[in-house]
């Protein structure tokens, strides 16, 4: 009997041991306090690397042994621990963690709890961008941050975007914001773009893989930007890339998609026969006798021609593959990313291949030492085309080229065009223009904490950019052929050393003190060589050319040294004050102004923490804030204060080398300085269901860099000097809401609006003046006027065609009708700056389906499409260029409501002159991004074996639909041909934005 009991006991122990060691699959659902499913909860088997995440519906599946523990972690929730028992299902409702809810936001040289931020920052979090499929990182900001306006220069791959934070803040210096990636300010100077015509600036953010980005923070007011001193005047965009997750098993994400792109909109121009008939009708009316197309040398009707505009367009097909691995243990976290994009633009000859790799890793080496690294490597190959206003720009040439000109002979060989406008098909097919870039951006850091409250962070960073453009033009296009190599190398090395001290002052008091040192050294070198006289097109090397035509090179070193500090204090989380100070020394400034000081002071009151607010149950959070401070703009060029000379060919005299003065010395030159006053309100209502933020700002920029005219006897035209002031005043509004939230359906909305008034308050005494005595900066299309906006379209006012006389009519300076206007009749007619702009996002989820729609808009701004001087009217460039279809509407008899004047009118050949005829209403509302996604349910994943923890299928449309004025038909309203603030809103046959359709899948393992 005892033996039977003994064997029975041993059997039970064996069964229990087997049961305890048996691996099983655990499933469940994780919800929050309101019962809403929580996606992205980290679940790991304690003590192992086996982990997973909940899907969009809060479901998960993981394998483990009976007796092991599951750890559930999620931002804002307390970590939960559950033991695996007999059941295969573990459901969990997580508990709110009050401390963890103090969400941390990246700011300049540090982090800050979001509810305690008294700086004005725009925050675009991971959940707002994780499902957006874009080409470059700047597109993630479009329409998502109040006060930040982004206008894409064109639909050409790699072209730069115009980014404005709180308007235009400079005239002659750069107006783009400072961009900082993981603590490294990246170089974006004009010298590294190889801009050799056609306004082809390269987008500095095209080197950043958007899939690697975790969040973006836009620093707007002086309280946020003054810590960057002489570089913060145009705002700062902080990009934080993805990091690993502690105590989480390796999560592998593979994203694959295919995209099809086409033009958003192009003008409707004449076919060959329409052009022939139109030209013969004009000639017939003018001569009074029938004139045939053959008489004009245009060939007979039906004799063929070329549809140039259709020929330079195509359906671009692109593919992208992105692999991400993230995870971590108790002391180390990591993120690895690989990206490959093979993109084909909708413009012929425009292709791009980008491959990139990233590694972000950090570890707690000891209790007092933390170390890490953020490193990205990008290789980019761009088959380049010009954007506009260049004979090698496909869209420009296609618009201008006569449709009766044949591109090919009967055997399919290329034909010469017979004019200065080339056969663009031959240019694209036979010539090579390839831009190769290699970029490394990264930093390594250590954090030493000798005792609690004090941290020393030491960073060493690099931004290394190598750019090379190779051009080879064939004999057919360039007699003798042409070969050219232009290269730019820009190396920036930097170090940041910061001490961060948080002394303990009691439970009611919190103080943080930051002290820092920043040193940066940049060297840009350029080399340009070319030759002609090639024996055959098969010879590709420059040395094969018989005649060297260009050989030049130069170097541009610069250094920056900064000391900075920031002190913040709050009492009970209710009363918050902060101040910062920075001293910058820069080699770009004049010898008498080598160093500058920049400061800010800010204060905030969290009203919702007051006792008298306890009875107001619908207000969760309410705060007021204000700040004032100064920042600078150091984008003055590399040697703006030095006396410079040109040497070599420029100084050649009688066959001997020499030098000639090029730039006078100005030792007093300094940075442009902006002082900003910012007052804001931030609030949350109804348990987080509604958020409302607003801000008022006034930004005054002084010491504007302008050109001061010099006396003729100096031999130089002007000297660069700090004279002038500019002011921007505006309002920003942000609203976000959770409109519906149930177990199966959720609907969220966010909306932002910005309005800015821009005024030049002062220009230098030597500036030109108008007849009214106002100081001005004049240009062919825009005029800056003291007391008015920087960007004023200054044009002759076009009235229309007199239906009785057939004459085109304009207004003179006094507002009277005239048929013979002149340049003295120009007046302010409009502005490219909008009355207000912004964006709206709607996100909906129903069970396993989700939909997000982002729209951006602009109202009250105009654009001048200068190319319409050639595409409208019959006399442009000798009448050899094509025109838009509305030009068929000639005035022929009294009563006609015509587009063009009578061919017999004295105004017929004046119609092409620059006027408001080319100024169009550019207000628009555009569906920028529409994404529909489907997440495969957990039960379906289990049937696949459980190896794949998530599958998401998605379809994305970009620039799908645009509401705009009728006069903008065929013209993209969201376009500008230059990032220079003086030419904003101008275009000359600029290629429009791309409309794209994308299909993809994201797999998680």
C-alpha cells in the first residue's frame, strides 16, 4: 500500500512537472481604464527575450510555460505582471500610472514633461505619422503643426520644399528653419545643392528615411529657440528617430509598398492642327486675305506634329522596402533600420534610388554610466532634371515648344527642333545628369550620473555630406559634346557638453539647471571641371575632351562656439518660470561683432491645479503661458564680413594672373536678430476628449542684412550691411477631439489654423525710393515697401478685353482705363502670403479597419505664373511657342466676350506683358493624404502558425483632390520655384505636384 502511495505521489509530481514545463499559447485582450483596446502594449515573458505587442484591437498572442510570468508595459500605464496558469486566456485591464502620464517631449538640449511646457512648440507624435507614406520628412509636417507652412517647390524628385515657421523672417538671408536630427544640426547651405540653373535646390530632408522618425517637434517662440542662439530665428525642427524598448523581445517590422504617380494637373495646350489653324486665323484677320498654315511655314492641316507635354509625362512606378528591428533587455535597447527606395518620377528622366541604414542603441553600462549611439548612413542616386525656366527642364520646354515641330523622323531618329528650344526627348534620352550623394549623420554620447540629480552628458556628432554631379551631353544636343563633374563635400564636426542638475528642494518645489557648451566646425569644399570636343559620344571621361572649359575649386571653413544655460522652476506644478541665456561666437560675423548674446524669459500658470478649479469637473487641464526673448540668424554666407578678391581667370590681365576686388570689408557685420513675444493658452476638457490651444505672437527682426549702395568711385556696387527691420504678428489655433469612442468604432479629429501679418518697418537710408518717397526693394514681379509686406506683387492691373472694341485694357497708376500701360503704372496688387493656412486630420477606426485623411489649405494668397506671358498671347518669342487652349477665344466682332484681343488691335502684341493677367488666386484645400488600412485579426494570425504577430494591408493616395479657383485649372496652387523669400509664390512652368496611389503591406514578427 505504501509502495502504491509512493508511486502515486511520484506520478502526480511527474504530471505536474510536465504540465509546468509544457509550452502553451496564451491569448488575450488588453484594455485601458475606459474599456478601450490598447494597441502597442509590450508583452514579454519575464526573464526571456520572447515578446510581442498587442494589435490595433488590443489583442495579443504569446507562447510560454505554465508558471512563467508575463510583463505588460505601456506608456502612461502601470506595469502589470500575470502568472501563466491552466487557462490559455489572460485578459487585462491596465491601471493608469499618474507619474508615467507626464509624457516627455523633446526640446532643445533636453526633454520636458508635456504638461509643464511653457514654451510654444508644435509636437507631431508617432501615432500621427506612423501610417503616413511620404517621400521626405518635411511632408510629415504638412498641415500638422500650427504656424508651420510647407510649400513643395515642385513634383520633381528630390526638390527642396519651402518651410516657414511663423512666416518670412529675413530678406537676404536664409529663411528655412534649423533642422536638428537626434541632436545634430544638419547642414543645408546653398553651397551643397549644386544649384547650376533651373532652381534645382536639393531637399536636405530627402536624406532622412521617414520610416525611422518617431516624432517631430517644432520650436517656435523665443523661449524654445533662444537656446540655439544665432541660428534660431527661423524656428527649429527637432527630429527624433526611433529608439529601442527596454524589457521587450525583438520586434521585426517589414514594410513593402508599390506606388504609381502622375501629375496633379497640367494646362490644356493646343494640338498641332489647332495651333496651325489658330495662327492662320490670326494672320487672315490681320492681313484681310486668307492665309493658310502652309503660307506660314507650319505645314498643312493633318501633317502631324508632336504632343510634347504628354511626351514628357509618364506613370511613375516606385517601390520601397523598409525593415526595422527594435527591442531591448533590462539595461540595453536598440533599433536597427534598413531602407531601399527605387522611385520613378512622373517626369521623364527623373529617377531616384535611395538606400539607407540606421542604428540607434543605448545601454546602462553601470548604475552611473549610460552610453549610446545614433547613426544613419544614406546613399542617394538621382537622375536629375531641372525644375523650371531652363531649356533642359522637361516641363518648361514641353510648354514652350511648337506642336508642329517633329521630334522624330520617319525612321524614328531624333530631329533637331530648328530653334533655341531643344528637342527635349533627345536631351533626356541622350544626355546624362546624375547626382550622387553619400551622407552620414550621427552622434555618440555618454551620460555620467555621479549622484542623484546631476547628469553630465557628452556628445560628439558628425554630419558628413559628399555630393557629386556628373553631366555628359551628347553631340546631337551640344556640338562637340560636353562633360562636367561638379562636387561638393561638407564636413561638420560638433560636440555638446551639458550638465543637468535637479536639486531636491522638497515635494512642492522642482528646479532644473542646464549648463552647456557647443562647438561646431564646418568645412565645405567645391570642385568644378568640364571639357568639350569629344571625338565620339562613347567617350565618357572628361579627359577625352580636347578642350578644358572650366576648372575651379574653393573651400569655405566656418566655426561656431556657444555657451548656454537654462533654469526652470515650478511650485507644486502650478507656477512655472524659465529663463535661458546663450553666448555665441561665429566666424561668419564681423571682427567687431564676433560674439552675441541671446536670451529668453518665460512664465506659466497651470490654472487647473488651483483649488478653486476642483468644482469645474469638465476641465482637465488649463494653463496660461508667456515668453519673450531674442534669437539670431547667421545665414550670412561663409565670408560675408571679409574683403574678398577674385583670382585666376577673373583676375586675368594680358595673359598674366591677378586679382580683382569682389567684396568690400565690413568688420561691423553681425547676425540678424529677432525678438519674439508669445502669449498662449493650453487646455483639455471632458476627460481628454477635447483639446484647445491658442497663441498670439509678435516677432520683430532687426539688423536685417541688406545691400547698401556704394559711391561709384569705389569700383564696387554695394556693401552688405545690417540695416532694416521686419515684423510678423500672428495667431495660432490648435483643436483636437475624440468625437466617438466605443469598443468597435473610434473617430478622432485635429485641426489647426494660423494667420500672420508681415510688415517691413524699416529699410536702409540708401534704399531706392518710389514716387511717393517710400523706401523700396524692387524686383520684376515683387516689390518690398517700407511700411508694407515684404512680399507684394507689384504689377500693372489687367482689366480684360473690351467687348465692343476688341482692345485689351489695363489700369494706369491712378486707376484709369488705358490701352498703353507702362512700368510707371505698377501698383501693389496682391501677395503670396496667405491670410490664413493650416490643416485638418480625421482618423477613423472600425474593428480591424482604419481610415485617416489629412487635408491642408491656404486662403487669401496669390501666385504669379510668369510662364503665362509665353503661354498666353500670340507674340511671345516671335510667336513660335505653343499656347493654352483659352487663346483660341479671339475677339472677332463687337459683343464677343473674348480671352485675346482682336489681332488688329494695337494691344494685341502687348497682351504678353507682365501684369495681373498672370496673377492668379492660389487659395486651395487639398486632400494631401488618404490612407485606408486593414489589420488581420488575431485568430487569422494564429492560423498562420503564430510566427507573424501582425499583418497590415494599406492603400494610400497623395494629392488626390484639390479645391481651387477656376482660373487655376491646369495649374498647381501649391507650388513655388524658389526657396528665397523674395520670390515666394512665383513660378515659370514649374512642374506640378505628383498625384500618387500606393499599395503596401506591413508585417510584424
